[in-house]
C-alpha cells in the first residue's frame, strides 16, 4: 500500500445530513434560524414547513422534517 492509499484510509467517512440540515446550510443566517425555530415548534405542521420551503424553491419533504424533529434522521446517525 502506498502513502496516498494510507492517507485515504485515514479520512473520516463523509458525514451524511438530512434534507432539513442541507436546507439550513444553504440559507442565510436569518432564514436558517427561522427554519430551525419552525422545526423546533411542534405546533407548526411539517407539511406547512415543507410547502413554504417549496414556494422558495427548497425541497424538503414533510417526512424528513418529522424524522429530524424526532432525531431519527441522517444527521444523528
């Protein structure tokens, strides 16, 4: 095994994130904070969040939002 191969093996695996986190990472700070607050607010339905994001050209399915809320998404794994 060469030096380059050894270095590649030392790299951590790529971190997978869910659609909610991907959306947050693409937004400006204000919108990202608003999305985080909406996801944390259980009184706001996941379908409502998804529809508003879709109107802004951001696709996050309601199921992804629900999994993120329950901490059962790729972000936590």
